[in-house]
């Protein structure tokens, strides 16, 4: 029920915003703006999507799962996809996702909503384990060459 109402509200706002942009820029100006948004979205998906995938694989290979890095990647992928979709409301949401302070604010709010906590990063030089200290005898080494 709520999902259907939200979808209708988004479609209505998208139509109103589209008609407003067309009335100010004209049909071909709005069409050019849509095309520019689609090109920008595909470039964002192409550049950020592949780099975020390789970064995630590096983190997973080191045994880490950084939530903030994954969230940043998801924001860029969502922004690229929203820019490709025709419509100016989706473009505005995509542009908001590209602004770092807004991403940080959304990450904090969604972290509280879903109760997400990022584990601390581990240093690669630390090996956890138990040990036993063994006292060694100190031996004296004679550095003089033997006399013949």
C-alpha cells in the first residue's frame, strides 16, 4: 500500500519537475540535459564501479570488510544508475549522492537505522597468539683470532 503511494508520488513529482524544466529550457534543451545526464551516469558507473570492485576485492583479500568503503561504492553506483534513468528528480537525487557531506550524513543515518558498526581496521604486522618466554643463557663469544 505505502510502496504504491510512494511510487505514485515519485512519478507525480517527476512529471511536474520535467514539465517545469521543459517550460524553462524547451523540449530540445531538456532532451539535451537528459542525454548529458545519461552520459555522465554511464561514465560514473564505468569509472567508479570498476575501481570500487577492485578496492573491495583488495579489502576482502586482506580479511577486512570496511562498511564505509562499501557504502561509498554503493552511493556512486546508485548515483550513476539514477543519472542514466530519464527524469530530473532522479538526477537531483543522484547529484546529492555525489556530494561527500550528504553521503556522510546518509551513512550515519542509515547506520543508526540498520544498527551497523564498522569493525576497526587491523594492522597487517600484528599476529595474535600465545607465547611462552624462554630464558636463554648468555654466552660469551671470543672475537680474538686463535694464536698459532
